[in-house]
C-alpha cells in the first residue's frame, strides 16, 4: 500500500496535533511546577528586600499585639537607627482597623504611623525622608 500524499488538509491536521501536544506538555510542566513550588508571600518578599537589597536585619515582631493581628503578617527592622514595625493587612478595611487601633494608643502616634495600601508602618520616632524611602522601596 502506497503512502497517501500530504494534502493541505492533512498538513493542517498534523500541525494542529503537534501544536496540541506542545501546549499539553507546557501545561503539564507548569502544573507540576506550581504544585511543587510555593510562591513567596508579600511578607517574605518584603523581608527579603530589607535583608538583601537594603542590608537590614529583619526580626519577628514582639510586644505589639496590634501588628501581630495583621492577617498578612508582621516584621520588625531598624532603618537608620529608627525601629520600624511593618504590618501587612489583607484588605483596605483591615488596614483601616490597624490604623485606628494604633491611633487609639496616644497623641504622638500620627507622626509615626504611615498607611500605604496594605502596608501599615509604625516607626519608633517620626521617620526622615531617607528612612521613609527605604521602607517604600520594599513594598510589593
């Protein structure tokens, strides 16, 4: 039996089959990768930025129940001699709740408190522009 000639229709079907196999292989590899590798959280990205890019030491937050109540987690670092606690809210409403809880602590809090999107930052002293820029650079 002689092989059939390759017509335009057969070539198109063959091309579709090859494309479907290639896309299926990519989906399988992508699914396998996603199942075995977790993407870093925003808190992990923030901590990584402070340590790797800014050269700062990051620690777990202690003694701040407001920050520890943040659903996205919290961390503490020292930026140019000024202690900084960063709390990550899951939503704008949670960031507002954290802001209100901090403001209820006392009169000097507004000068030390910053809310930028999901980031709620409480400084030990009012931050300088350079300190603020360092913290801004590590937001995701």
